[in-house]
C-alpha cells in the first residue's frame, strides 16, 4: 500500500480558490449599473463601482444627486466638525468635475436641455 501524496489535493484546492477569486474579481469589476452611465463624459470605471455600491444604478439616479453627495461635506456644530465622505470622496474629484458629471446625467435623463453655443 502506498501513501497518497498531498500534491493532487493541493492542486485541486488551488484551482478552487483561483475560481472563487476570479469570480469575486469579476463581480467587483462589473458593477450593477446600467450601460448608459458608462457613456457619460468624465465617468471612470472606479466611479461605476462606487456608484453601484451606493445605489446609483441609472442615469436618473445620478441626475438626482447633489454635488455634496459625490464630493462629501462637513458640518459644524459648536466646536465639533463632522466630515461626511461623498460617494466619490476617496477619488481625486473636484466639485467642478462632479458638477459636470451631474449636469451631463441631467441632460441625458431629459431633465434639462443642453445649452446651445452662441455665435
């Protein structure tokens, strides 16, 4: 009787972990948001992940956001200051960039019309 080597078992476990890891990576990389969000100028893949994690799944959801929702805000009560991180707070986004993204979402949602350039 020969002793079984642990190598086949080890390889099988590695393959299972690799499949699980690939599955998790795919889910993180493909957020549950509608494709139209991807077409808005200024939107990056990392933003789509943050939007999906915070319930912003449609252009209308994004259009309903205020700039503070994306960038964050602070509140002062007496000597105490409370910082509220925005959905995109950990990304290097200016208020102007967030305003532009929200404006584009509102145009695409049909809430407002795009400004026509004057000659």
